[in-house]
C-alpha cells in the first residue's frame, strides 16, 4: 500500500519564493585624490542604494558617482560629534543592509584601502554573523600614495626594508625601527605621530635621520615639510603647525627635491574662479585640477529659451525644407538650443543632409560631432566671429544654389558676423535661439573672496562673463591674475579697470587654462632666479587682507 502524501509536504512542482538578499561592498575610496579611486569602486557607487561613509567625508566622490536618490549614512561620527568605534560602524552597516530591498546594494566607502587600518575585519565578521554577503574592492592606500605624492620613494638602493606603523596603538617597540637604513611610514593623528617620532628618537634612531611630514596628502591642500628626527618636534611646535596625518622616516627623504612632482605642479594650491555655468565648466575644472588648482564655478549668466519660439520654429522648418545653404554655430549653447528644438519636433541629425555647417571653434565643433554632425568649416586661426568670417567663402552664383545662411545665436550676439556675411553676398537669417540672462549674485562669502583677493586667478571666457561678474560680484582684487580667452574679452576686462595678465593663444577654454599654467611656470622661474620662495598671487596681498583658506 502506497502511503498517502501529507498536504504539508513540498513536491517538486511546488514553486519556491526565494529572494535575492542585499549585499555589502567594502570599497576603498583612495587616499584623497578622487582620481585614485578604482573603476570597480565607481561602478558600485553608481549602483548603490545606500552609501555608508568612513571617517573622512568623501562628498566629492559620493555626489559625482551616485544616483540622486541614494541614502548616505555617516559612520564617522555620532550625534554628539564623537568618533564611532569599529563595533558601532559594523552595526550601522548590518542595519543598512537589512533596511534595503531584496537585491539591494550597500556600499561601505572606506578611506584608502579597506584592509589597511580601517576595521574591515570587525565589519566583515558582523556581516557574516548576520548572513549578509559581501565583496571587498581594494583601494589605493595612504601608506603608499602619501609618500609618493610627497616626493619620497619608499624604496631605493639606500633602504633595505619598509615598515608601516599605525601610531594609535600602544605597546610599540620602537627599538625595532631604529636602523636608519629602513623606511618607516607612520600613519595616524598629529599628536600620535609627534609622540611616535619622539619615542623613535629615544629608542636610538639617529637625530639626523631624515623625516617628511605631510598633511592633507594627495589633495591640492597637501603640504609637506622635510626635516630631521631631532628637529621634528620644533616643526610641530611652530607658529603654523601642520595637521600631520603621515610621516616618513627614511634616507629617501633626501630625494624629495628631485622627486617632488605633485607640489611642484604649475598651479599647485591655487584657488581659481571660473565665471561659467556648471555644465560648461566641467572640462576647465578637470584641467585645473591636473595642474594642481582648485576651482570655484560661479555662473554669471543663465541660458533661457527665447521669449517667442515662432522664429526658431520657422527656421527649423526652413532648414528641413532646404531654405538654407549654410548654418553657422557660434557657441555650444547654440548647438544645444537647436538640438533641443529638433528633438521637440522629432528630428535628428539626418535633417542636416545636404546643408553646409560652420562652427566658430573647436569646442563648438566637438558639440556638433557629439550630435553626429561633422562641420564643414572651422576657422584655422582665431576662433571667434571675426575668425569665422575670415574663413567663410563668398557667395558664388555659379557654385552656390542657395544664397541664404541661418545663424541661430544668443539674443545679445554682436552684429560682426551678420554684417560681414551680407557684405559677401549672403542673405542671413539671424535667429534668436536662446537668451542669456544675468545670473543671481553668488553667496556673500564668494563676493568677499573675489573683492578681497582670496582667488589667485580668474578665467574669463567671454566679454559677457566679465561684465556680468563685475555686475553681480564686483571687480576681482588687483592681486588676482586675470586670464582672458581672446582679444575682445581682454579689451572688455581692461574697460572695466582690470589688468590682463594672460591671453590664451587660441579661443578655447582648455587653451585658456593651459595659458594660465604657463603663467604659473613663469612666476615660479622668476622666483627661483631671484632666490625667493614661490608664492601664490593671493599670498602677495597685504597681510591684513589675507584670509584663512
């Protein structure tokens, strides 16, 4: 007799309702320089539902790579400002993983490398105990990046070994590191490193052992000092003590003058004002960072649609029906405005078939190529309306079947190009594609910094940026280096009482940044020839006008 099956038993045909559990990714954020974060780490941040931050707030990394709706949890400090223990951080990570939906992702963003002085072991154990799966993404550690950015190689023919010590623990036998042929890397807080160096000296490391002290490592705020073990305490006790987070005791510190690549960048530590919209300033900010500078972007104009759209609608219809021989783009904003209008009508780049396209310069041409349009004409010389006019061919009745040109431009555009084209025999439809409106004044702190000389340089990319910046924020301080993208912009700056120090060799934003870097190199060379230390322009203000950075 076959036994009957009980209703509670599960057969092979009974479906199971399994859910994918949330997981945690322990990601190294690097030592400070956002560019040192791994590609894998960035991908995980982009997919994260929750990000649990480490002791150092990495807003730059988080905001750049995460979704707008990501939840951010501070695991660095409690409500009273106290530093949280590894055990408390572990509980926060587990709680976050249990709070997200099935299949969700929690990124535990840790300073430097997760497995180096970060409490990774405690947090992994907590995840395992809670049944939470996890990944570990290594990161660039401060113990290697810090010395490298300070210009001190960890190993050379003069060094036999490398030791790394976290100074926050007790019971360290400092006599084990007394040999002056070894490199010793100390990580921790300022007080801990100061105490450790004194203990190392007392344990027998020679007083003339070379030491490099570094603060804010791998960032443009980095400041490094080379000294000796015997003199190190005097550096900590100086009038402007460093907030040291790393010390390297090594014969290789002697190589610092030769290998100091980071702090010798042309614009290292410069604070640069970029009067441009955030959308336009990205490449400039990135290039400035490559030269060692930080940038504050202050929009001086707001780009808005034309008050009456009928003119643009008529122009787009004429473009599609073959009314024009040429269309000329004099800015990225013009490209964007026409593209947006095309998309509203359900059109794409194919509508430009048979039409000749001109771009005022390389940046505008790049915006067109991004849209799938390769311009027929880009001036080889001056990249401006005048340069475009100089390159534009005259109307020829035999070669040109149509004599009409479309110029979609700003409402405040100059008439130079329109008048010149008409003189060459072309009929021109000068159409307002967008309006430029003066932006609201920046915050009071920014206005004070501009007028007080806190900025080392200001980059003007058009005459309107000069007029609008002065109008909404005031004139830059006389100590601030003024850099202009071209002669017309420089003339406007001079008309507003500004001294123009730098003129870009070609009318592009990146060329302007490169020209400023060249100016920085010139200042450094002049200082070296005069036997003086290199100073930032803001350092040359009267002492009473300087502000703490």
